[in-house]
C-alpha cells in the first residue's frame, strides 16, 4: 500500500497528528521503540498551564483546552483534564518580574489574580518568610497524558491508521514524488513524511536529505518525594518566577519536584542525575519547611527547542514532501490537539481545520532558514 502520510515517531506529536489525519488519509506511524510514548511523552509533568512556554505558545495551549476537556466522540467519551490552579511565586524583590509576566499576556484571555502573603499562607502551608507575592492562574489542569496519548492512537487505528513499532528508518529516499523508507519491519512508501521524532527531529530530517533546523534537546528532571509533612492534595502547581523550581502534590505526602533544569543533551534515553535531585531538594528547603522522608522515584526527559523556542509546524521550504512537527519544548502535551489540527490543515491544504486564534505563519519552518 502507498500511504498518504508516513509519520516518524509515536509520541504525543505523532499520535495526535495521526489522529487528525486518519479520517482523511492513509496514515502510517513508524516508531523506533517497542512501545509508543517511551521517550519525552511518558516523562512529563502532565500539566496544562496557560502561560507555560510564553506568549507565542499560549494560542496553541488555549486552542487545545476544549479538545482535552470535552473530546469529540471519535476520540474519547471522557475528558483528560482535572482542575488544579497554578501559582507563580516571587520574593519581595521579584515583584517586577511578576508585573512583566502579567503585562506579557494582556489581551490573551488568561485569567490572573494577584495574591499576597496572607493568601499564600492559606494555599501553601509551611511557606517560608520572604515569599510574599504570586500570580495565580485559577484555570489550569492536571492532564491524563497516558489516557490522551492512548486515545489518539486508538482513534487513529479505528480510522485506518497503522502503527509499526521497532521500525526505525534505516534509509529514506525520495523518487517521483514518493518517499521510500527501509526498516527492519519492511519497506514503506508515502507522499508526505511527517517528522515527529522529538529529540531526534534534526537527525531524521538529515536522513531525509533536509537541512537541520537546530532543534536542541535539554534534559529536565522530576523527583517524587515522600514528605514527613502532609500537604493539601488540592494545592496549586507552584513555579517560581525566576525558573528555579516547580512542584505539585501527587498525594497527601507525595510531591513532584523539579529543579527546572535545562541541561543540553544529545538525543538519548535521558536519565536523572543525583546532583539535579539534590539541587531541587535544596531549593525546596528555601521555600517551605516540609521534611523529606525519601526520594521515591525520579526520571528525566528531553525537552527539544528550535533556536527561537517556538514549535516548528509546516513543510520544509527546500525539501519536497518533508513536514516538520517538532520543537514542542515543555508544552507538547498541552498544545497537542491544536498543533495536530494545524498540521492536518497544512498537510491537507484545508484552512478550515486550522484552530481559531492560531496563525500558521508563526510556526512555519521557513522562519528558521
Ligand atoms: C520533565 C518534563 C516535564 C514536562 N512537563 C510537561 C507538561 O507538564 N505539560 C506539557 O504540555 N508538556 C510537558 N513536557 C513536554 C512534553 O512532554 C513534550 O513536549 C512532548 O512529550 C513531546 O512529544 P513528542 O512526541 O514530540 O516527543 P517524544 O515523546 O519523545 O516522541 C518522539 C518519538 O519519536 C521516536 N523516534 C525518534 N527517532 C525515531 C526514528 N529515527 N525512527 C522512528 N521513531 C523515532 C521516539 O522513539 C519517540 O517515541 C515535559 C517534558 C519533560 C521532559
């Protein structure tokens, strides 16, 4: 069979694009690993945060909320979001940074609330002195990432898409308007090659004969702590305005904590480093008086960015038939529904599929050349 689109990578990017294309096209996903979701998609903080990624990303995040909250019947009979507020925390001397953050999102439909020390003590028991200001975003959510990823793959499959695992391309060639991809599982042909390879987006593009964009993976670490101090399970997601840490409850004494690290890395199976976990716990000790009984588990994943830190969606201007779906950084889950709809609209040449409020030119690969 000749496919219309062959997608490389079955993380959330590849799975959601497959789901968006499947009603219209013959779609194949080739995944190198034995299981889809093994890399960055399976290692996230699982949070929908309207301001995360900056103002250029917010239109994609906002346009994704409806699908994640109330998915179409073909995707799921239940939503993937659970309400939890978010709070950007600042010390007295960092108030200017909070004001700048608020100003950056003016006119973006994002609900903000300024709170001071008294309100903060009610929200974060044990908050140490000096943390006096915060910007609360009441409308943020935990995301059921595994549920959404599985729903995308299931829906794509029901609509005819095929997924082949352990199928890394050994050679990619193009002839007469068709890509041919050799893998250990067989040879496949298709008109469009969708590069949704996450941290491997540049190497895959080079294999297809295109110039790399400069997609750089960075390691990010999360540790699950068992605390000696109970914390409210409905406590907001807390991030500091200087980008030194974030945390959120995962149970009455369980906390997910990150040092907000961003260590450049080659594409790989990322693993956490003891030092990053120690740094995270040290930073937490300057914010709250919570005791840490033990680190229960920890993990790391690669967040991959284009040089301007905006995602890259669109056909390569110099390599016919190569479509980029890459550079989703730390926001690839919360933006996936809108990003997938945008990608489908560009691949199918149907502007009606492009989500309202999203401008395709903002994310076009041509801006990177
Ligand atoms: C610690 C951490 C916290 C995060 N928190 C959040 C959050 O709260 N909210 C949010 O929205 N986002 C978050 N993110 C970001 C989000 O997880 C990513 O943006 C998203 O998962 C990227 O999805 P992807 O499909 O592009 O990449 P991946 O999930 O890495 O998928 C790429 C796939 O391509 C496959 N592949 C690569 N090369 C080849 C090849 N040659 N042949 C075949 N297959 C190949 C890989 O095996 C992989 O399965 C976080 C990330 C990290 C690391």
